[in-house]
């Protein structure tokens, strides 16, 4: 069970002077149960990439396999694929439309052809798993705070029980506490369900704390692909494309440059603290 | 999927037509529209075509670019042509079973198609050579006398220019909303009017909510920049006539008179 | 002289039920005292819903006090006659770049404010050129705003305010919708305007890194000013900040955690260099 991209390219406005290559010969394998971060600048191709994974965009070249099946096969059911590979877009305002949060979350399951009873059960389950307060189930989704809207939007996709969950910039516009809450929630969901999760972000620091694999996109290509430690150890290459590693990682590198024996792969405050205390001869 | 729309687009270039005052171009377009319906025989159409070719050359907009805008309405032209061709009574020229082509029908079909093509190319020249803002400025100034009858000319012009600015933003937003709902299994390709209308709800509700939100944000931003109606406003790009503009008026009026003469005399 | 001075400023919203009857009163600003000297760079921090944007709208006279007073450049905001004069002295830049650009061409948008103020045509052009240059966007003066990046759009919006030649600009979460590059661009421009043109800047944000270069910081929560001081002072109160749903930069947090583990490190460390110096690694 996995997603495989085989030499996928995507171009638009082909044949005109404005031809743009948004994805250039990308090959990737996304194994079941991974927690992946996709990082890159605006225009690096990261959004285009994820829209291929559930068939919203069709590659101009190359093939995508989901569970061994070519999703571009004539009789492949793309609607079914979209319930398997769930995607939450950046702005919850783009998907919330029903009169109540609860009805809104039922929209996905109903599109899957489930009856009302089943859809209701799914909605309960999804809203509970994102920690959405029960008092607000019958509220209009337009009256919610930014963080609650985000939860409702995630629940709307979770209710379809996807095996892969893609989240595009799920923390955009949230304040620090709201950001930590949403990221913490996603991590908890991953640990509990073991599903594949793909997190798209601008922020290295956000991603470093949570994921176990990072894919760096640049200029329509995969620029790096590895564990956070592997990726952040190439700080120079990241800077070349205008991305930065977490501040604490820089600090570890500076310590190392001064001749201290520290692990430069420390990417979180917790890890950096442990390294420095070790250096000081204190066992935390 | 919305990238291909070209109707109403501005084509930046440095030409006499681009430089002309928008009021002249508005006036010219109206006169040209009248002339299309004045023309009715081969001579007047030839004269009209000659005039149009001259204008196209003056605009420095590639002819191929203009024709691109025609592509979208080819089907419309064909349908209108066919209807005229077969449905007009008159002396039968050719018969295919129940279908007959009459002499009047043939004439009407040709005339009608020619008029449509002339109309579309002619009006698109105005939008191709005039920025949306110049156009609304031109309208505002041309319609200024109507303020006596309490017509809110300034407000109408402002609304037009804001609409022009937000159309591309809302088109892009529509695309995003469609994708977000398709990711939840929404089906925008379903058949049948009722099902189609129902499928539009998840698209239209977020779009309207967003449009209203943008409108209220924009109103606040305009207020913050001291907007308080048209009163006491100055203009960054005030309109004033140059020699070329006056000359153009003369050319436009002479064109119409000449066309009428040709139509009557020949 | 204080360009902005709020005394016991209160703002109340009426909460209405579906029939429009008043259900209750919500206090968005609760006895706020705030002073800004001309030429300062001030930051106002707070989580979403803390009241910081309501305060911004007051400074621009888009809202008026329910109680207390607010003077902007010596003018009382509760007097309706001062409205336009206040908006000229204190210009405002909003969060969403798309929803505040009015015209389809960059230069025409920048000219919108001066047009409303009745500035003569020739001077409008001078102001447009000057303010677009001051944000580094003159190159794009004839472009459509739709083709610009988020950071560039926001710089155009700032130029639009600068063309009104205000003494003070209020940036209401100008970076909330931008990517990291756009964020840096906008903050850099705000500091340049403050340093080179002497414009007073009030930056409203929830990103802690953006307040590092400010002269003074206010932290808001539940409509009240709950903390104030220079950045170092604010950043040295990590737990207090966290209790107001705020964060501190990673390095500050690392230093704070090390201090809690018993290392002899002062609070309020802002940069890697400072941390290196206080670590005392023999």
C-alpha cells in the first residue's frame, strides 16, 4: 500500500510563450504510515505536487500509482481515490458551506454514498478526533474562530476515513498557541491511527518537531529528501535556495565549529538543550 | 481552466490608438456600431472593412491576437448563420429534403455573420487598447452631465473599476473552492439541472461569503485612505483632449457621413 | 510629544440575538493606556482575538471610544470632524493585501489616497513616485497588482499609505498572510521607513521574531494591555508570555530552558551570539 510517482511532470499553458513547468520529472515513493513534511517556497511546486496525489491535477507526463494501480487508467475511479487520499486545503473558508458544522462534516461521507445514519456516525467520530467542542456542533461554521474553523475543515476530510491525509499549510494565519495546538493534534492523530500524513509548510521549525521525513521542493524539482536530521545537516544547500534551518540547529553548528563535541543534528529546543547540558557535564 | 479567457483584455503597446483619449474611443465605438447597421450592401461593407483594417493597423495589436478572442464564439456564429440560412422564407435556391436555402436566407446569413464579426472585432479593439481604468474614467467624464438627474456617475464608475480588479481574484478563488470541494467528493460534472444546481451550493456559498468579506474589508481600507465620495477629489490622470483627439473626432464623423453617402448613392 | 495617547480607552460591542435585540455587551478594549512618541517603532503583540486589531481601528478613527479618550497627533478621535485629518496623520495597512488594493495598476492605487485628499495632479505624481521608491516598488509602477507576490502587494499597500504623507503608519498584522520571504520584506521596509523617513510605526503582529527591533512592545490579552517594556524585558518573561498564548523565539526559549536546568544564564537572550557569550564554555 503506497503512493508512487514515476517521472511526473506538469506543465501548463503549453505551446504558448507563457509555458510554465510546475513539476519537473518528479519520482517519489510514499510508504504507508509515514509522516512527511513537504517544504518549499511559494512557487516551488509543492502545491502542484500534492494536487497530483489525489488526482485534482493530471500530470502531463509520467504515471502515479496508488496501491499498485495506475490512477490515470481509463476505468480508474478518481472520486474513490479522493476519499482514500484526503486533502485539506490552506483556507478552511474555501470548503465550509453548510448551515451547521455538523452538517458540513457530513458532506464528504454523503458524497461517498453513505446513508444518513452512517454519515452522522462518521461526523461524530471525526469531530471528536479533532477535539472540536461539542457545544459548537450546531453552530454556523462561519462564526467560528480561526483555529476552530481549521478543526472543522480537517474533520470534514477525516470523516471520509482517508488512508492518506494531506494538509496544505494547516497553520497559516493562526497565532502561536493555535499553531501548536493544530500541529499537536495532527501528530496525535498520526500516532493513534498510523495513517500516512503529508504536511505542507513554509516553516522548517514547525516541521522539524513533528515529521519523520522531509521532502524539500525547489524550482519544480525534489531538491532534498530524507529525515529531518539528514536534511538539516545540509544547511548550506538549504540556504542556497533561500530556506533556513531551525535557529537551534544553527547554534549547534556554531558550537561544533568552535570545536565542541555536539550533535549538529539537534533540530528542536529539547534536543539542543540535552546536547548543551551534556557538554556542561550535567545529565538532564 | 479559466486561463484562456481573452475577451475584454488589455494589450499593452505604444500606438496612436492606445494614446487616444478614452472618450474619443467610446464615441468612435458607438459610431462604428451604428455604421455596422447602416452598411447593407457590398460597397458599404467594403468601405467599413477598409476602415476597420486601417484601425487595426493603427492599434499595433496583432490581428492573430484579436482572432483568438473570436474562437470562443465561433459556435454561436455558426448557429446564428445556419438559422438564418434555412429558416428565412423566400425564393428557393437549393433544397435538401425539408430544408431549403432561399435567396433572402443566404443574403441574411452572410450579412448577419459579417455584422457579428465586425461588431466583435470592432468593440474588442477598444478594450484591447484602453486600460480598464481609462475606460471607467472615460465613462465617468462622458456621463458626467447625468449627475443633474441624480445619477451617481462617480459611484458607478468606481464600482466598475473595482469589479474589474476583483474579477480575476474571484475567478482564481472559484477554482480553489472547486478543488477543495472535489477533494471532499463533490461532483461538478453530474448531469441533470436539479443535480447540477444542487452541486453548485458547496461552490457558491463559500464564494459569496468570501466576496462579502472582501467587500467589507475593501470598504474599510478605502475609508482608511480618506475616501469620502467623489466630492473634492482630484485626479491623478485627468482627461484632456490633444490635437490627435480632436482630429480623431473629425475622422470618425467623416467616416459615418461617407458611409451613409455610399449607401444612398451606390 | 506623544503622537498617540490613549487614556483608559474602552470599546464595547453589543452582542445581538437573531432578532437584533441586545443580548449582552462584549468588551473588546478594556481601559487601555498607551503612549507613542513621534519617531518610535512600537509593536503590539497579542493572539487572535486579544483586541489588538480593535485598537488599530481606533487609532485610524475607524472606530470611536465607548469610554476614555484617544488623541492622535493632538486630535481627539471621538470628534467626527477630525476623522479625515486623523486618517491623514495615521495611515493604516491591513492584513489581506488583495482586499486593500483598489486599482488595477500599481501607480493608480498608490495615487488613490492623495486623490481623495484633493492633492493637485502634479503633486500626486511626485508623491506616487517618492513613496513607491521608498518601498522599492517603483520598478513595478505600471504593473497589475495581480501578478505581484504577497510581500510585493503589501509593499504597494504601504506605499499607498505613505503617499498620504502620514506622520504615523499602523500595520495591522501585515504579515499574517505572507510566506517567510514576504514577511521579511515587509518588516524590513517598515524599519527603513522608520529610520530614513522618521515615520512613527505601530506594528501589530503575533509573530515574536518581528518585534525584536522595536523600541517598545505592548502585549495585549482579553482587551487589556497585560505586559509592556522593551523587547528584551518582554522576552525575559517567558512563562508570562506563554500564559497569554504567545511564544518566544527558539533561541530565547533554549536559553530559558537551560536557565531552568540550573545553568547561570540571564533571561532575555535574543540572539545566538548572546547565548554563545553567556554559555561560558571554558
